[in-house]
């Protein structure tokens, strides 16, 4: 039998992948993990396609099974692939965030849906298929993190990617933000420290990126893991929540173990907005102090903001670039509030009649798909692009880079490259329909 696995990306998401994409794109582990779950000896040929940098051909090979993983913004592209491969006689299996949130919709285009984690479900499906008894739906959430296989990184493409390997210690999150789909997909259940360390040793890399939604969420586990990372003498970066900037023991342990940067979802400079969507830390007036604290421990901060909360005003959002300047961030990112299926926010907006489209390709954090409170959806789109453009003027790019405390550690060119990469995403010109 022959198997094809596809990590689906929609066309508009791929459109901004150009000459600067390798300054921003970390390798995906999706296909590497799924490949590692396939029982040996079942397939004579297994092909993998990451649509971020590769293209799907319907007639190049005849496949017995085609497995696709995708999020909401890529679902329409995935459905096209499903329908085309189905015409050619392939058995279609779908998984990922969108399939987990809307399995019945996805089943209209495929033969089997895998909801949630794949570690138990994928091997179970392969065994059932080989026995001629595949199920329509698989749902196994109780996965033991000690049993996670090593991702088959040697099987995935590295085209247009940073040469920094990714690692996951805990892929879940215990927070309950209304707009986040993380809890729909994963539980917060960290891997054994020894397993994480052994994986990093096998990579023989000087730097890694942790994909954990909140590396420091389980404090004692994080401290134990960082003590184990320290002898490896690697550099690393991760996601964190704002309250990390008040825990000096945690910050010092992070720096000593090699952490040189954290990405924090600050989301809004309006505390009322933060409270309204269930952010655990909602004191926006403390952000400057938090960023200064993290800087004092030798780490850079990439601050992420979301535009379109019910308490947002046009005046506040348009002032974001200037307010971000005062925070002293090393990098900044912006997104339009997006009510993904499976989230509390989607349920609320659906009940309130505020969703203006179910064109899933627009659910990409770059287009307003709901009616805001204080301005129109069209105006939110305009504000979003204005904010990106102003925040990434050459003056601001250079100021962020050369005033950053990080420049003293010799990482100035990495920081400059990241800022330039964001500048040339072309948000003001693309993702518009």
C-alpha cells in the first residue's frame, strides 16, 4: 500500500512566503510526528507534503490512503484535496484543529476523522484499515506523554525554514482564554524531563525553539526541566504568559539554562478587554514593568497583540504603534481577533448573530469575520493593516533593534533579521479578499 500525508496550507497563507520567509518560519512537527506513529511494515511507500513550501499533485502517484492535517483557515483547501483524491480512489483521513472542532462537517469530505491527539488514534486506524474495518471517527484524548515517539524529522522538508529545530515539552495549556482553540485539541500534560532532554541531545543543535503554549505554566516542572537543560549549554526560546515577568527565580533559571527570548501574548493594552476574554493576567498597566524585568534577566520579548475586542476603540488601536514603542518590546506581532470553531468566543458570537461569514479561508487572523462593537468589520481590517505598517516603519525597526538590551549579547543581527522579516510580510497588501 501507498500512503500520502499532507500538512495543508491555503493559498493566501502561502502567498507571503518569499525571500524573507526563512527569517520567520520554524519547522512544523505535524508530519514528523504522524510519520513516527505509522506501524512499520504496513506501507511500501510513504510520501509527505508540507504545502508551506511544496505542492500537491493529484495524478503523480496512486495512493491507497491520503491523510491530511489542517486548521480552519486551510480547511477549504483541504476539502478540495479530499474531493480530488477521493475521485481517484484514495481513502481519505482528516485530522487537526478544524477536524477536531467540526468533525461532522469534515466527514462530508473524507472517510475517517481523527479528533484530538494522534498518538493512539493513528496506529489504531492503520490497524483497523488493514483489517478492513476502519471507523468513521477516532477520539483518544488520554495519551500518556511518556509514550510520545521521537518525531521523524529526517522525513520532512526543511525548505524555507529556519535551521532551528523545534521541541515540545507540554503541548497543552491550562488557561481558558475564550478565543483560544488549544484546549479543544490538547490537554496540558508534560513529558518526562529525561525524555525531553534526550531528544534535545539527539538533535546536536546549539539552539532550539520550544513550541509549548506556555513553557512556564507548570512552575515546578519548568524549574526541573531547566535544571536539566543547563548542562547542555544550548540556547532556546519559548512562549510564556505575562506573569512570568514577576517570577525572578523562574526568569533567572531560564536565562542560566539558555533562554534568550520569550513570546508573550499581551493581546491588549486595555485591561477591560483582557478581562472580557478570560485572560488570567489582565493588568495591562503592568506590561512595561514586566518587560523591563525580563530584559533585566537578559531575555528578549516578542509581544503579541489582538485587535477587535469589544472594549477596543478606534483611537486606542491606531495608537498601538506608539504605545508599543513605550513598552520597549524587541519584536511585536498583531492579529485580528478570530472566533475559531470550538472556542467559547465562536459560541458567543454565533448566539449573538455576530459572525458575518463562514468562509473558513478568512479565519486566518488577518481578516475580520465578525461584527465588532465600536466600528465596522471593514474598518477593523483597515486599522489592522495601518497598525502593522506603522509598527514596522524602518525607523521603528532600527530603533527596536539597536535599543534592545539583546544587542549587548551579540544577537543584534538575529533581532534585525526577525524585524525585517515581519516588515516584509506584506500584511497591508495581502490576505485581502
